[in-house]
C-alpha cells in the first residue's frame, strides 16, 4: 500500500500538467534586420552594405553603414570617381537593392547602361532564351548529358536573378552588365533637365535644383517604405542613392565659378537635409563633387564635415607623375579625408594612409602603400644594413690585424688559424677593446 501511494504521488496527473505549463519565455537579444547584401559591423553593430569595391570596404571598416553619406572628390577627368559610383550601383543590382540615381550632365539611364558586368559564381541569371530549354523533356536531353550524368537532377537555371549570399562581389570593367540583369532591378532616376525650375517668391538658402532633388528622394523613401518607423508589412530592403557631380555649374551652382560664390551655402544646406533624412531611413548615399574646381578651401572643408565618409581621388593623367617610373604601377592616389564616428568615441583608422589605385584590364583595385613609398623605405632599410655591415667588417679587419695578445677571446684556441665563430650578439663587435694603433683610419 505504501509503494502504491508513492507511485500514485509520482505519477503526473492532469492537474499537475496544467500547473507545469507556463508562459515564461527566455529573454533573447533583438535580432538585426536580415536583408540580402548586408551584414552587421563587428566594431559597432551597425548594418553595413558593400560599395562594390572590396578594398574600399576594408578601408571603411567593412563597408558603408546604412543611413550614412559617402563623399567622393572627383578626379580632374571624372573617370575613376564615376567608376566607383558605377561599382556602387552594380552592387545594388546584384543584391537586388533599390536604386536612385540623379545627374545633371548625362541622363541617369545612360549611366545605368554602363554598369560593369558582375563575375558571379553563386548567382544564377535568367535569360529569355533559356526558357525553351526548361520546357524540353529530360529524356530528350539524356544523350547530351552522358559526360556530366551526375548533374542531370540539378536545376538548369533559376527563374529570376537571385540575390547573392556573399557580401561584396567582383566585376569585369571591360564588359557591361547584360540588359536582362539591369531590368530586374528597380531604379528611380532624377534628371535635372526633366525638372524645370519654378520661380518662388520666398527666399531660401537652397537652390531650386537641390530642393527638387531632396523632395524627390524624400518621396521615394516615404512611398517605398524605407523609413525605419514604417510598418513591417513586407520584407525590408536597402535604397542606394547615387548623386553625380553635385556643386557643378550644371546644377545651377556657382561654387566652381567664383572665389566668393553667391550660393555658398546651397550645397551645404542640401547635404545637411540629406544626412538628416538618411539617419531615419534604410538608405545609403554616394555623392561626387568636383572639388578640384572649388577655390574656397574652407567651404570644401564644410562640405566634407557634413558627410560621414569622405575620400579624394588624385589621377596621374595629364600630370608629371604619369610618366614617372615611381608611379608606373598605379593610376592615381586615394586620400582619406574623413571616416565615420558611429556608436563609438573614435573612428577606425586604416592601416595605411598612403593609398594608391590602379585600373587593371578587368578590375579596379586600391592598395595600401604606393610604389614610391615602398621604394623609399627599401632604400632606407638597405642603407642601414650597409652601414651595419661596414662596421662589422671594420671590426673583423681590426681583429685580424691585431697582435695575438690583444685579440679578444671568442671561446676558441688562440693559436688556431681558422676564423673563430662570432658571438650571438653582433653589438659586441662594435665595443671590442683593441689596440688603437691597429685600428683603421
């Protein structure tokens, strides 16, 4: 009876089961947004996207933080700065991000058609001509698959351009992106010629062109749901904004025309509004400015401070450095003007500040430490080694010509004719006490 009562007490009843169930849940950390083509920063936890140039991502601490502005000071011929902008847009196409491109000189569609061709190994691309191959009977293609028989059950091609799982990609600048891939991306454009100026009676520090551009960006962010406070009705995405050659005369600005421009605060006011707008949006902006035409250096410094990241490109084209043998392996220099201070007291400084870029046949790369700096450091290193070796040979020569009694003992037979083994510490040779009369002049 006692055992039976114990068994009945240990057996769980229906009432006990109701008492065991609870609504307690383990507290977990808030998950970051999972968006294709993004990753969290290991330094400050900020959500990052790739610029399209892997070496430039490393310079910025892993990539561009969402909600920031990158300023690119154009080179004299606007060739390499334009290329970085196309890399930025091409990366958005591969990651299936939404694009916004604004320009005043060339139509945004013309720039969009010049995007470099991606080198993809983990993304399948859809082509209209491949649709017929999917409709064939697998039995008809059995003869054509005799060599690769193990791949018969694998899908031939995906139905659309899939977003790549890798952060950052490589591109072939010798080829342009196929139209099928470009058409899969959603792109908004702003061409200044299509937005005529409207006369306003109110006086504003911002130009009409910049005001219309900022309103267009704000409308896209609000309509497409890129605000951080927007409801999670659909999967989130990133908006990549490219603004080409702001501050030029084509935008109606006189920064590049006068030493004391009339609209000196137009561009700074626009950048202030753009930065405030992006802080609460899932968007990243890349702005190019012809800084070599702006004569007012203090104004250019104010423009730089209003951006989170800032780099300057100095091309060798048309200068003396183009034919210099010291710079034969590179096409220009890259200067880091500013790095962001996000969720930290100090920014992450790059390992090298003497950066150079070169355009290969198919790829644009940035390297730390230009050829001339490495050559200069190598000459100093060889010079130090040469001085040290000359001092060593001087001491050995002194030891050989010194009398036997004054020769220092190295732990060997003094009457031996073989050259003794020097000690492990070479500095001892420099302080060997020998006869002053036998020293070399």
